[in-house]
C-alpha cells in the first residue's frame, strides 16, 4: 500500500495550483502514521481536503454497509466510519465523504416488483 500513496503523491506534485487532496480511509493510510502522511503533504504545500471512507470496495460491503441486514457487517461499517471521523478530527480535516452506493433495497430478486415492494 505504501507504493500506492507514493504514486498518487508523485502525480499530485505535477499539478502546481492544487491545494488539497482527497484520501481514502483506510487504504491511503495503511503503512503510514497519520503524522507521516500530513508531513509529506505539508512538504508539498498540500492539505487533505476530504477523507473518503471506503464502504464499497471490499466484498463484505457488496450487499450494504451501514444499512446491511447482517449485524456484524453493519457493526464493522459503523466502526470504520467512526475511526475515519476520529482520524479526520486528529488531522484537522473538515470533510468526510461516504458513498453508500452498495446500500439500498434494489438488489436483484430482493423484492417482488409486482407486489409494489415498499421501502
């Protein structure tokens, strides 16, 4: 994972007017202390504009995360969000993004469309 953040940073360094970057939690922080991430960004006059909480890329989130019917999946999602919020506070990041694209009621064959399925 360390290489992934270094590659992102090298791309960002080429954009002279860029002031901030969005990072994914936890993947962009794996292998780095939060302080190390901030130091690397400060050295380039960058800040973290937002932290995106990853509630979509792992197979366990495929049928929902914070709205999952599975208590353990839902608990893991809530803990991940809380941890991301704690990290944002620690780093002074004011924006958290949650993309809940996997959360919903419209999975194939989950409801009977003819019955009008309700939310």
